[in-house]
C-alpha cells in the first residue's frame, strides 16, 4: 500500500472501551524496567515500513496464518458470505470486501489458522491484566506502556487507565507517533511518567511520502512534550533509502537539540512484520527494503553523539 494513496481515516477518537490487539508481558525495550505493553488499534499514519499493520485500523480484522492451514476446506462451508475461495489441496483465499469478520471460519478451522485481531477492553479490564506483574514492576522500576497503532487516538481510555495505574502505584508510559491534537496529550499528562515518541523525517515532503501525513503537528508535539519535563525519548526508525543519510541525521539532531530533548534511540528497519501483511491479505509496502548496515547505523549514532545527545541503537 502506498502511503500517499492510502486513506488513513479509519482511526476513531474518544473510544472507551478501547480496541486492543495485543497485551504483551515482560517487555524490556519500551520504557524503563520490565513492562506490560498494551497495543491499541487505530493509527492516522500509514508508514510504508510499519511492522504492526494489524494496529492501523480501528476495527476488528480477520487474520490468516497460512502455515497453520491443513487445507481441509472446513472454513468454506462456515462462511455465510461466500468470502472464501478454496481449491482442494490448496490454501483458502479470502475476499476482504465480502468478509464481515463474523468469525465463522475461526471456529470451523481445526488448526487455528484464522483469528480475529482486536477486542474491546475497559480500562479496569486492562488494569487487571497489568496488575499481574506488579511484583516485577516494583523490582525493576517498570510499569505499563501503551502502544499501537497510535494509542493517543483513544486518549480518554488512556487517561482513565493511567489514573487507575496511578492509584495502584504502577508507572505509565506512552509510545506515540505524535500525530494527534495536543489536547489529547493534555488529558493524559497528569498521569504520565514516560514518553517515547517517534520522529521519522524532518523534510515535510519526504515525511508525507513515507507516512501519509505532514510532520508539523508531530514536531510541535515533540516541543510541547519536552517542555513538560516528563522523561522523554525520541525514537527514530531507520529506514534504508528513506531517512538513513548522514545529512538527514544531522538535520534531525539539530531539531531534537532545539526541541530540548536529550535522549534518542535509533531502531534499524526489519522485515518481521511482512508475514502479517500476508495474513491480513494486504501487499507489503516495503517489499525489497533492506535493513541498514551495521556500519551505517554506527555512523548515524556517532552524528547524534557528536551533537551532544544521549544516543543508542535499539535492536
Ligand atoms: S470471518 Fe469472514 S471469511 Fe471468515 S466466515 Fe466470517 S465472513 Fe467468512
Ligand atoms: S505510526 Fe507506527 S503504527 Fe502507525 S503506521 Fe507508522 S509504524 Fe505503523
């Protein structure tokens, strides 16, 4: 899918309860200490390298894992919409236009090849999950991180969840792409302990080409969040041919320093999300993109260190 032609309008604001596609325990890279990651559905961006395509749409989706499929064809008879085409001995092909995500095939498949992605949770239901690892948060200064998708689209849910976390002594963090109105952050800031925010490109045209949106709002939010004094890390996905030139990294370092942020992490592109696109019956927009070399990553890191930033590479 081309970011320029995609229609990033599926995300719905103000949803309580929230649509969640994953809750991952014992995570180590998305905020301090040991964390529980809560992934919310819905994102206003369409980054061509996105490794969480199941987080882009707010609605529940059907996902198919081909290597679990035994080609029994039982799903075909279970589909009330005639959305599944199947030739004996082969894998089924699903017509997304016809599929209503009724989950008939999910129940019918004996191998679990189909699943629905996305389920509504209330803040209290998520708190119950998060509290299971309270002992680890205490011993590691960890907590809960909401991610996505773009979690701040559903900011009222997050404010409610984080207020509950505060009451229960659990530290909070957001992992955000920055592309929501500032008022969304204002609603969450009273209960927020850490911010991880992505910066993808400094040039408006290139940013639009790669993500489908202009970066001005993101840049404004980076500046405003830095002014709150809440501990903050800027994260940069390093995408070969998009934002991995030394010239761009110097521009980016200038912006970060000027915004008052002191810590930055580089995340080299990987193609681990590619299989999910197939499972969602979508083309992989980053087809053919190679990860940046270790040498290039070291070069970019040095530029950030030379700019006086606390910088590291996340792998
Ligand atoms: S989830 Fe979609 S493909 Fe599966 S049975 Fe329902 S309509 Fe058919
Ligand atoms: S901001 Fe994140 S979740 Fe949204 S499209 Fe880009 S990479 Fe995917």
